[in-house]
């Protein structure tokens, strides 16, 4: 959309193999943590660009997915802590620049910050697409592959690594992390599951199961396993939930991935959005202007969110409660930005609005780290 | 205040001012909130249209002339009808509610609509500016998060010393 | 009557009490039919969002604002009352009123009942509250005491997911709890305002009058039925989410609109209990029960009800349903109305009498610094030291709620402040003030509203037989049922309590350095205005109707027995606040829930008794 070539950040991928030792597993889990976060800004951007009071079904779908991604991040952090690692969150390497290339994927998928619409949803589908055939590296069926083919395969590989290391080191030795670092359900519940501590092989495998089944569905069905894991209502996995919006129709209880959704219609009004520039940079907004100030403030608060998250993941689990007020402040800032016409007259003429740009630099994080929690 | 409806907001000629620029400019003077805040509500078009519907073009035109004559300062408006219009538009921004006009204003404008207050739309209530003047939020919308009510409100001396729930 | 319409139990009303009774019995294998007069639109997520939008779009944000009017099952509304310019009132709407003062409370007839708009505060009653006649010489006594109810208080706290600090309640109020007891969730955090008040009031001795009894002030956290942080000591309680949308409804995010609607359903309401009903419980909405059917021996056979489709059309069909036990749980006023309509349970002549509420005095002022109003739940703490003690002999006791929402209740802030500062008065014909605009308006409004403080003094009202619900066949609702007539007044005891509260408020404001802006005058918005001993007062209704099918230990003087079973009809129960002989100063829903759970156990025992096989014993045989 712009003359400049789009930036394409690439997250570092671990080598294509099953993790061989503790350090290797920690590196894989840090990559998983980074990956879970990669999708959050694009999902939030789609939510924040909806016109207030419109497209409520779509709003609640995206919101539910974002919350489950937060759950996944927290479970990965618990797992990483359980095996003696230290989650890294408040670091510029943790936050991708957008547009980014989706890692662990055979396909060339660009993940950008787009307004709610067909294009954004197609990206989300690509991110969450179930990968039924991808076995871990070394399996005869993937002998020809020389790299990752899907996110699902990556998680399956972590699972294989956890199993092998638990076998080799012994369960107690593998899960020797400090239990006080585990985030429990007190601060996160009722949103497509709840956080639980990871302290042994069983809870580690459950955590990995939650992450993959909420994303792509259980047992090759449309639905996740929230009913079995949390005693909650099962719901379509992320891929299928996004597909419901795109196809404007819900999945019924007997639908399968092959049949597609045949349930009740789901109303979407595609024009009830604030279109934005997916390549927007804060530098596009005139310095000293109100839009620029808000965009900078957004990034400052987002940096603060990451600092609070890191604190929650590295010894102060109770800090997790402070992420909610921060998220809600981001909601307000993003909403205000997305309703303001783009300051650039040419972009404004094309009907584009301002938007948050998620430029989380190390200097910004350093400032946030020195701020008090509130 | 522009009184023309563009067919769509999405394709304006390059260089055109933003939507309802005149209405936003006078609203800044009435409310004490800046353009970013006002546009951030998403209510500009709705309030612009509501004002025209409730008052008619002629009355709005006279109001704009009066405001210009007052040097853009609504506090200096001399004509009571224009002053009441200033009250109504400000009330609309602060609460999302179009108020009853003074009976004399209602009669002077010869309005055909009933002179009753109404909430312009559900979203208008959730975008009221009144709440922001004391760092609050409209009840039922824009919640600030669990336990935030334990914190001192922003900008108070208690803020720095405040403990976190 | 068809064979299919026979059930173990019929519960009339799908509010808090009825939903808990149905859950308890359904879980024990009983087949339960719940008949609800209102609609169940709000069970669905689109229905919930519609209510939210209706609330946003309502000019007056009163407790029933989110809920669409229902002509077939009308509800009273606080907007029905109009104060007259020189005192007195006029009643519009559903209630007819003929008392010296108006009965100023509302309720909601819909699936979920009044819990849809309640505040969600769940303090227990004080042990002293159960014997006010014996110990303090006013009102009526309970046939049971705190100790009898204590296990059911715990059960109710579990069912509602209460958040509280048992140690603080025990120590500050004197409430007995079993050792080691923990509420399902930790206490909801206190507001910043609570903390400001605690810093200035805690430990300060206060006398109401120079020679009157003294007390020591202390700000105490209030228990809530609201999702907060689960307490692992309470057996890893899992909070209940929202109904209508899977996996939604986390903890309170501070929408500050508990009354009239919690957008995220963090606040408990009866729909959460209904979502957990077993399949043996059947809910039939849009079914207005207007007669309890009774056999010659006094046993009830079932109920007659009016089924309607369109809440706006005066059309219905009449049906009947049978059961072994009928439980009325339709609200204190509606239970009395139904018993009166049916001509039942009234050998004591007490049905409809002893109507009580918590008449509430509001006082308001400005603190000398920002307090952060309009944030969080409506109240998170209170002053509990006026709830009991020797002063109770002379005047009604009261509980002081610290209001977190500024002057919204007494003055309609901040909308009224915006209008005032703009020069807009209440009277459209009156000349308008010059008004403030721009930065001056913004700063003045923030400076004033940001310092608003309001205290709510909820009085215990003593049971009086003259305060009552009757029926007037000349005035009927859309389905042809006589509308309730409310006859209501405040006793001298209550009025002395209100006067004492006014004096206490003045002392508190002085201690706080607050600028007291409290003013009482007759007018359209003050139907509760009256004069007492030369001073003006305005009281408000609290929505806590009670007493109308009063519980006692004798069929001659009460309607229901200690199990809420009608003395005159062994298989007819009337549950709810209507059974309470005295209401103490606690918000009554938790006590109602405890009583309902206790009665559900009795119903279950009754049913077991009915089904016990007859054993013919051999003379001299072993047993």
C-alpha cells in the first residue's frame, strides 16, 4: 500500500530437531513464548479497528482468542519455569516488528497489523491452520523436510523433547524449577480455561495439549477440549472460530473440518471498521501532534505491559493481575487512535485512520521497567 | 461546521479537511477537550447530524455567526438562543444526551420536534466526556480493571504513595 | 390437566430463592417445574447485550432501566413515584399506594429476578438481629437464631460465590464463624475512598449525643457475591462465568454499574445457578401463576397459571400443573399477592402484613481532595458499629455504606452537575444561568465531582402489621389479576433512627473535614420527604421487601413455620424475604438464600416421607 518496501521481521527459529537437553528445551520454549505473543498485536488491531457497538459477534470471537493466547503464553512460561528456565518477555527481541513472516511455517505467510476484514482473517487462518500430518523432525514421514512446516509440528516436537528428557533425566530432575514461580488460577479463569501450575510431566503435557487443541482442535475435529480439560463449554478451535467469521456462519455440533460450518448465520458488517495503514509507523505521525503523542503513549504502555508480564513470569506471579488494567488502558488508547483520521492528508483522503504501531524498543522497555507498577 | 453529507467518508479529494472539521473546531471551544479526544469518541458525525436535525440549518448558521462575532468564545455569546445552543452541544458531548432546550429557545426556533431530552445512541453514553474530567469512566463501559478502584485517582498527591491492591 | 404436567415440586419464581431451591432438589433427583412470570430473553448473550444497550440508551439509569417493560408481568419502578411540591407523593405504575409515606422500592419480574439488578452485597445478619422483641422491645422475633442458620449461611456463600474476609467480619462485627472458615473468594479490594475514610475514622470514638451511648468507628470491608480472587483455603473454589456465552465472565473489572447491570457478569445472579441445574429441573417462562390449587384437607394440589406469548398483548391461556409440594418464591410482594389471590395460608390474618424495607437516608458532601468516585463496585466498605447495641432500644439501628459512586443516588451526579454548570436547571421554563464552557467547564466539573462523598444509612425497619400488601380488584394488570396495594409508613422507632443517622453523618463529615451538602426538601424527586421533630428528611427505598408471609412459632400469629412451610398447608412453602420477622441491617439476599437452602432440605425430607414404603410390622418381630 505504501511506496516503501514492507519490512519483514523474522523471528529466530530453533534448529529443525527434537530438543536434546535442558538448555535446548528452554530455547525451544522461549521461541514458543515469543511465537504465542507474535499473534497478539494483529488480533488486538483487528479488534480495536471495529466501530464501537458494531460486529459484536466478531468482537467476542477475537477477544476470546486473544485471551486464550494470553493463557497459552502463561502456560508456556509456567512450563519454561518448571524446567528451570527464565522467560524473557520485556526485550525488543521478544516483540516482532510488523509485518512479520510467520515462523515454523512452510508457507510464506506475512503477519501484518491490519484492520478487521477478509485480509486480516485470512492471515489469522494461516497462523492457526491445523497441521495434522507434521510429525517431529526425525520421523520417517518428514525425512524429506529440512525445516519446520507448521506451528503444530513445532509444538509436537517440544512435546517429544519433554517426553524424552523426562525419560532420560527423570521426571523430578527435569521439573526442578522453583514452584513459587508458577502462575496459578487465582488471577486467570473463565476465559477458555484457566492457568494451572506446571510441576511434573502430566501437567506439562496438559499445558501443551491446551495450547495445540485450543488452536487447531482436538482429535481432528472442529472443537477444542475445554469441556474435558476445564469443565467449560467446548468451543470451536481458533482456526474454526476465525473461519466462522469469514464465512459468516457458525459451526454446528456435528460439523467437521470437511463439512465446514453449517450452523446459524453469523452477521458481519465488513464496512463497520476504521481502515488503517498496515505499514504505519509512529514516524508517519507529525511530532508534537496529538496522534503522535497517543501512538507513543500506546507503545509506552505496551512496554509496561511486557515488563509486568515478565515480572509475573519471573518470580512474582501475583503481578499478573496488573496486566488487565494495562490491557484495558491499551484498549482505550487504541480505540481513540483508530477513530482519528490519519494525519497524512493523502492517507486520510483514502479513508485511512491512525493506528497503534507496536514499536517496542529497548529504550522504551528500559523506561517502563523503571516505572512503578501502576 | 460543514452542512453537507459526503456520500462516503472513505474517498475524499486529497487535501480535503477531515470530516466535520468546523463542527469539531467549535466543539473544542465548547468542551475544553482537544480534537484528538473528540474524534476519539467516534461520535463526531452523529453529533454533527443530531445538532442539525434538532436545530435546523438556519439556527445553526446564526449560531456560527454569533460565535464568530464573540471571537469564538462561547462564554461571550450574547444572544440567549445561541447560548442555549452552546449549552446543548456541550451537554451532548459531555453526556451523550441531547437536552431539553430552554422553553424560550424552543419557541424561538419554532421546532417541530418535542422538546425532550434523549440519549443519542447507546454508544454516545459510553463516550461521554464528563467522566474523563475526574478520571472516571461511564458506568457499564470502559472498565479499568480489577482492583483499580483501590488506587488513588491519577494526578493526586496520594498517587505516588498509593499501594496496589 | 395432562398427566405430563405432574412434578415432584413446583417452584413459583426463577429468582434467587427459587433457583437455589430448584437446584438443591434437582441435584437430589427430584423432578422440579419452575414457573417464571417474566421472560427469559436475558438468558441469551444477545438478550444480555440488548439489556446493556437499553441501559446505555436510557435517560434515567434506574435499577430497572436495562430491562424491557413487560405488561403481562409488570414490575414496580422507582420512577413510578412522584413527590408533590409541598410534600406527599403520587404513585403511578404497577403499585397502588395509600399509605402516609410511599413504599419506595422496586423489583424485577424476569428470569433471574431482582438479582439481575442487585448490588451483590452479602453481609450476614448479626446474632442480635434475631430477637429484637425479646432483647430490645420492638418488632418481631425469629423462631430460630443465628446458630441455626450458620451452616446455611456457609452453603449460601458457596452457592453465590461470596468474596469476603471472615476474620475481619468476626473481629469487627462479632459474627461467629467456624474456626478456619474462608469465604470462597478473598475480599474484594477496598476503594481508595474507603482507605481515605479508614485513615481518618478508624479508632475514633463517637457519641451520637453528648450523653448517649458511644462507639468506636472502624471501616470494615463488605462481603460481595462478585468474582474476585478465589481463596485456595476454600477448597479451590472455581468462580462461575457468564451465562449465554461460553467461557466468558471473568472477575470484576470495575464497570461501576453493578446496579443495574454487570456487563461481564462478574456479579452473581440467579442465572448462574440456573445454568447449573440438573436436567430434572424444567423452567417455564412467561407463566404467571395466579392461583394455588388446594384440596379440602388443606393440602395443595398444584397451581393454575397464565401462559402468554407476547409480553405486550393482553392475551393468555390458562393452564394447570400438579405437584406434591409447591414452593412460592416470587418475591415478598408477589408471594403475598398470590396467597391473597388464592385465599390461602391466612388463618393468622398476617398475609401481606409486616411489610419491611431498609429505609435509607443519604447524606452527601465534598471532601477536600479527589476521592476517585464512580469507580469499582457501588460500595466496598461500611461502618458496622451502629448495627446493634443498647441504642437499639431507643432508635432503629443502621448500617453505613460508603458509596463509591459519588452523588449519583442523591442528586443524579454527574449528569446533574453538567447541567448545573451549563446553567440548565430542572425547570425548562425558568431562565437559564450563564453557564461555563471549555476548559473552565472541564476543570470545574472535574474538581467538584472528583471530591464527591456520599454515605448511605440503611435503617432496620421494625415489623408493623399496618404496613401491608392488599389487593384491589378494581385495578387489574393486563392479564386481569388485581394489582397490589401498598400501605406503608415509617415508625417512630425508624424515624428516630434516621434522625440519629443524620446526627452521626454530621459528626463523620466534621471528622473528615468534608463540606456537608446534604439538603432535604419536598419536590418531584423526593417522594420520601417528611418532617420529624421539626426537621426535614427524605428517605429512599432499598429494594429489600420483607415480612409479608412472616415466620413464627405459632400458627395463630404467623404465616409460615421455621421451615417456611405454611402453617395452614403442609405441602405449601413460601420462601424468600417475606418470611423474615426482622431484617436487621444487612442486605437481606444472603439470609434469604440461606433460608431457601434450609427449606430445600425440608422439602426434600417431606418428599422422602411421602414416598416411604408402608411397612407393616409383625407384632413382636425384630425391627
